C-alpha cells in the first residue's frame, strides 16, 4: 500500500503545481506580453481613469445617452461576475412583462418616436453583458439623443456611423455599435465645443 501512496501523492503534488501555478502564470504572462490591453480587461479610460470596458455593457438611462441592451445579470445590471442569460423562454410571462416594460420606458423617453422598437433594445443577450447594439437600435435613439444634447439629428447620426463596427473579419457577426465608446465620443465632442 505504501508503495502506491507515495508515487500517487508525488504525482498529485507535481500536477497541482504544474496545472495550478505554472500553466496559469505562463498563459497570463504570454497574454500580457502579446495582448496587454485585452489582458487588462480592454478598459476604456477618460481623463486617465477607467470608465468601463469595451467588452461589458453599461447601464445608461439619461436621455442624452444611447442606451444599450438590457442586462440579465443581478443583483445589479452588467455585473460581469454574474454573467448569464435570463433563461426565460419565449412563452414565459416574466419575459413578456419585462419586454413590455422596456418598450414603455423607451416610448416614455421619446414619445414622438413611432418607429418599431428594435428587439435588441428590449431583450438581453446570451451573456447579459453585451456592450453593443445594432445600427437599427442606434437609429431608433438618434432623435432623442440629439434633442437632449441640443444637436442636429444628422450630427448624431454621423457619430453613430463613425462608431459602427463592421462584421469581424468581414464574415462573422453583424454590424454593431459599441454604446460606451459612442457615448464617450459624444461627451468628448461636446466638451471640446463648450470647454
């Protein structure tokens, strides 16, 4: 029995060190060397301070900002630690109620807008953290944002176009707009005009 325990224990300790310490440190080091911004969380800074990540949505509710997709995380929105979908099926009454409430909030923020509400403004993504909206969801909000900022709709529409990202490698996904980057660009633009 002793002849079996000692090699097993030795192998357990060696594999624990290899897989629990050496491999994670090696992969982290390579990631930080080759992709320093991504390894640090793809943070976006304003005035030298991090204000968010380009990979995680933000909860904007002020009419002067573009709003992102609803978050399915709890206890507060866009909680990266609690990343998950809502797991509510299409026939679930809670999903129907949540969508109706989101449509009401969008309509209340822009009562004159008669466009159909894009689905990505009222449903959460699979991770519950999506930082992007579709160009249609951005277009739906252009008039409200322009009015709240005192800008022409065409000016805001141009900012949306500048911040619309194409498909990844021109084949994967759909065109999308990063809400945080767009809102920060609008803030920066207005701050430069009115210091």
